[in-house]
C-alpha cells in the first residue's frame, strides 16, 4: 500500500471518527454523572435533521449548528425529566428518544421539504467547509511529512478540530475542576454528594445538558460536514457504536479518542475496500459493510478486560430514610 | 451559664401514618458526649436526620448555641457547624481520601489549589486529634475503620463543632471501636460536642456523659450516665426487664455431627481464604467462631452452606459431602440436614421485595407438603408461614407483607423460623443479631439455645465477642483463614480471645 492510499484511509478515519468521538464524549459526561444514555443515537439523528433543515432554509450552516444543538438539548431535557426528575428507567427513556427521533425527523422532513423524508442537498454556506491549515500548500512538497500535514491533518471542517480538542478539554474538566469532581462523585455515590450539601439533580442535569450539546454537534457534523444533507436514519447506529467505544474506553476521555479512532478506522476500511478479491472467492461488500459492527461485538465481548462503569450509573437517586 | 450546643424543642415528624418522632426535646451541652439509645426503629436516626437537614420536622424548633436555627438542607447544617457520620458511609469509593474530604467544600472552580489546601489542613488535623491517615489512599483500598476516620475528618474539615455519629461501631471490630472511642475522647477534650447514636449499652456506659433513651418515637428519659446502669437503660429502652445474659444449662454433647478436615478455599483472585480448617461440632453443642470480619468466617459458612467450592473433607453425621461437584449446592446441603442462617439476611437470607410467606419457603419449596401437583400450594405455605410467625413472635404477624417492611430483628426471625423449624441436624448461623434490637436479640438467643437443647449441632459465627462468649459451649478463633485455637468460655476472657483474633498465640507472643 502506498503512502497516498494509507493517507486516504487515515483521512477518512478521522472524518468518520469525529461523530463517534463527539457522541462518545457526550455519553461520557452523562454516564460519569450516573445517567445512562442509550439515546445518543436519537439525539444525533434529531440534531442531524434540524441542522440540515435550518441550514437548507437559511443558507447558514452556523444557524444549522445551533438548531441541531437546540434540538438535541430538547431531547436531553426530556431524558433528564424522565430519568432524573421522575426517576424513571433510563434505558426505556433512551429507547423512547431513539424511536421519537427516527419518526419525527422523517415526518417533519416530509412535511417541510416533500422529498421523501430527506432535506435538500446543502450547497455553499449550508455546509461546513474544509479548512486549510496555514502552510499546508507550501509544505506539501516536503517528503512524507508534507503530505501527512496537507492530506491528513489539514483540510477538515472546523467540527473535526472541535471534536479533537474536546478530548483534552473533557479530561481537564473531569479531573482538574471542581465541577468535574462533583460530576464524577455523583455518578459513583450520589448520597455522598447529597450529604456534602450539593445538588444531585442539578449536577445530573448539567451533565445531561453537556451530553445534549455534544450530541448536537455530532449530529450537525453528520449532516452538514460529513455529508450534504439529511437522509432517513443517517446516524446508522453510530450512537450505539459510540456507546460501545465508551465502554471500550472505560469511561476515560483519552481512551475514548483511541476507541473512536479504531471504530472510525474500521468504517474507513469498509468504505475503501468494498470487495476484496481473495482469489478463490470475493469477500462480499455486505460483509465489509457489516465488519465494523461485527468487530464492535467482538471487541466488546473479548478485548476490553474489566470495565467498571460508574457505580451508580442507571440508578435514580432516592434519598434514603 | 452557657447555652446548650444543641437544643431541640418539641420536634415531631410523621411518615404517613407512622409517627417517627413525637414531641421530642433535648439539650446537649457543649464539650460533652451525649448518647442517644433506643431499639431499631425508635426514631433515633430520624431525629438526627432532621438535625442534619435531611428531613423537615412537622413541628418543633432547633437552637444551635442558643440561637434559633432553621435547617432546610445539609448545606445549612454544615454552615451551622454540624457534621454527621452516617452508619453507611457517604464516601466515593474510587476517590482518594483527599478528594472525599474536599468534595463539596472546595475553594474555587479549580481542583488543585483546593486539594493542596486540604492536604495541608489534613496534616494539621491529624496532629491535633491523632487522626493519622494517608491522604492519597483510595477509599476502596482502606478498611472500614479508616473509612470512618475519613468521615470524621470530612466533618472536621468543614469546621464542625457538633459531631453526630450514627451507630458508629456497627461495622467496627472491638479494637477499631476502642480506637474510635479514644478519638471521640480527644475530640471532647478539644471542646467538640458529640452525639452518639447506638443501641449498644456498653458503648453508652463507656463513653457518654449524658444519655437520652428513645422508645417508639418518644424520648423516655435523659439521665447522667454516671447515675444510671445498663439494666436501667435496657428497661427504659424496651419498656420491660431484659435478660442480658443468656440463660442456659451446661451442654451435653453427643456424637460429632459436623467434621471438617483440612478445608481450603482459594478465591477468584487467587487468594487463599481458608488455609486448612479443622473443626468438629457435636450434637447438642454450640461451637462459636470468633474473629474479626474477613478472616475466613464468611467463606467457611459459604462452603458449608453449599455455595462456594473448596478442597478438603467435610463429614456430616459421618458421611462425606461433596464440596465441588454437582451435589455441592444449597439444596443438597439441606437434604443432608444442614440449615443455614446466612450472615447477611438482606442479600442472602431474604428477597426483600418478596412477601414474608414467599421468603419463608425458600429452599424448602420442593417439599411435597408445599406443593399441589405442578404448582405451589400457596394456601398451605401461607398458613405454614402464619404459624411460624406466631411461634417466632414476628411483628406484625402478616405473611403478606414484603420482607423489607419488617424491622431487622423481625426479618431475622423470619429467616430463623424458616431454618430452625425444619428441624435440621446442623444449624449454620452467621451474625444472628447484627443490627437487631435488644428485645429480638434475647429471643433469637433463646431459640438457638433451645435448638441445642434439642440435641442439634450449631455452628455460630459472630463478630460480637459478647455474643460468642455468652452463647457458645466451645469457642474457636479464626484469623487469616486459620483456626488459631479453641477455648472454653468459662476458661478464657475477652483479652485472650482478642489476642487470638489478632493472630497472636502464646507461643508467638
């Protein structure tokens, strides 16, 4: 394999990892605070639709991004209301959100655009453009490093860089700030937080809110960065893969980066090599498409070792008598 | 004259129809240790939860240092200088000591300066009160005694002048409890006010200056500790005379029922939990196993109860039992005449959400008398349970109540009734009176002795040395997976047993 092919695959790895990474970090905030969120998928989907729709209607991708984040946060609020305020079952609330998003997006899309549940293709200012980093073109001639800088590091949309910067930022928030300490504590032992005079409900809503923002960005990136418009169920299980990556990463930000890059890489390989000819027979394209999902199962089943989730994850907090 | 550190006036609190606190008034003078004693469910914890802002009182007033104070939440309690050490610690297990101390009392939005400050202050507190601790140890890596110390440090770090301890010795070994009392003594010397909630009379007598007795939500008396006696307090608590010693005749041991030889257990982490146990329990005797929790007693009960595999030989009535194969489970053990009252009734003895009658048949639901065809004979089980509840004085005697709605003592009676009434040859019983009130302790002890007098063998595991001393006919002390020695209760004392429990033998010492 030559350098150009390798760079192409890695480049597409970065693009495909971005929504996973954002969703994974979203889940990380939520689950670290003790709220399991299986609704990452639904929130991304909703954000993907509203960002594409608003971008198509206004021609501004930034307004689209805001709309995406807002729609995702509405769903987050719903999840919070169900699982924090009313102490409902977090899995059921999350599943409900996923179904709600699948149905609502197509319904509204059909009503607004009459294109069979999709938005019009986004053009010009309706999409996030690729950013060329300084000197990318000048340095292109430098052997090896030049192409790496030009093709791999430079030339992504702003949201890709945002996602990557979120990794150290998340780490810093979790482990270096007071808020982070409270957040981690409330996911482990909310009673300790409560007796320390802090608000369990407030902290959990804050975490769920952050989760909503990040899912919103992830969804917006899908529809306005990675692709040019919304199509039905375009998240294609990325929310679940992000959850898998989160477990694989043991709820840690840097590990999350690694896990998401790995899953993104699998998707990139599947996209690049649609049919692999092994002489005797050809690996069918369906298998290659299924590969990332199969490997998700395999990795989760066999390779993660002991992953200890936040102790109070999934358990609504009830003050004991 | 100094104002009381805490004064409660006419505090009342009801949970639905249950009046948990009825018109309670109490004065606690600064620099004293004030005990609050009462049976489980007497309303001690509710009262303290009101003081700490967990519950809102329906009526009544709180005065702190003579000033009327409203405490709507924990934050307000902390601000008023009140610190609370709960029975079940409120610590984040995968945080360090330092992080737990700082939680909720940080200086600013950044963590590092707060941690630095806390580290410094912790060193000072350690010096001032003799509370040494490693600030970087993780909570799940230190023992319960140390964890409790962290809770105390948390309160002191928040500048608490009033410290409330809720059943602080429930989870501690005798040595750890002594250490705690030394710390409390020191805190009192430094002018802190301490409220100690307990149902153990000895602790009240040992350390408190004054003591209030609660019974069924009411404060029945407040007396100077020096002017009262355990018997008087017990009577005030229960409302009638209590037998503090177990009344029993000398044992009349018969043939060996349980014979254990070279029993070894290696746990999933590869740690050897039992390192060659040899024991014999004869018919008509109680063998008490003393020891600090975690020295292999639980594993021993689990092996004998049939839910942990082991190597070695175990014979019951002379016949060897299977320790690893498919006949090594609770059901086959029961078929051999072994009944088991597990150490933790809430997780091993009962299903808390199930009703009493369902719980009262577990393990014996294969009995034809409990079945009709393929179905369970619910009517028969319920009738059977009602009889058991009556004979074992379970209150309320309603087979349809969920296990969790009974008090600790009554839950234990349900388990005990289930196991004893099957007339086993061997009864395994772990921590029979942990978290059980005095009235029920007396009853449970009587039932165990009665079974012994009926010629059955009993293996008793308890971390309460008092219980071991008064119930057992022979005492074996376990330490680090071994039996350190056997003693007769009349020929030993707590000091000797305490040394054995710490792994010290005469030859080694």
